[in-house]
C-alpha cells in the first residue's frame, strides 16, 4: 500500500490523499506545526518549481540545526558544497560525499526526491527538507544541466518558521 500511496498515487482519491496527509502529519508534523513544520500554520501554498544548480547553491540551509551551521556558517548551500569534503569529523557528512561519489562513478545524475523549500519574507529560499540532496546537486552541478524540481512553499507563517 505504501508503494502505491507514494510512488503511484491516485491524486484524485480522497482516501489516498487523507492517508498521505496522515502519514506526513505523523512523521514530519505537517498540519500540526511541529517537527520540520515547527512555527508554520496551515496557510502555505505549495507549487512545484525548477531550480538550476546555481539557484540551489544560493539557497539557505535550515537555521538552528548544528550540522548545517557547522558545515556552512553562512548557511548557503554553495558554502556547504565547497567545504563538505574537508569537514572533520566527517561522520555527519559521509552520506553526502557517498551520494556525490556515486554520481561521479555512474557519470549520470541520480533522480532524487524533490527538495522542499520555503520562500522567505526576505525573498531568500530556505531548504526545509532535502539538505543533503541540495548539497549534492551543487557539488555535481554538471550532471544537472536542466536543474532539479522542488516544492516551494509560500505564505504568511513562513516568517515564524523555527528554522528561519
């Protein structure tokens, strides 16, 4: 059932949509203003957009998350992509390096799930979910000449997001 709900969804099915919403609420806090949705109300509008690797590089990592602050003190994804291979201890970032190395070995892009972003009141874009994938897209920009698709949320409560 999970495979169908996620990978082969019937977006017109009210029952399936309710099941997906319940799962997202339970695991990620959607609709409850907790976990990664901390500080967000149910006032967001979501749209699917395309970003170039350069635009992904200008995005900001979520604030208040120690590994991202340590990787990129500016919070810019491009800074994290430039520094990740030199970070010590490397344990927090080994999965990022492994994903980038896999792309290099295959000499082909990996189709990642979309990153989820928020359009901030200052017109910047913050990564909400998918920080590692965003970093890898910047590291391996040449493999993503057409960019990547992402979900971008906008709305008044973005200004109160805990990770802004």
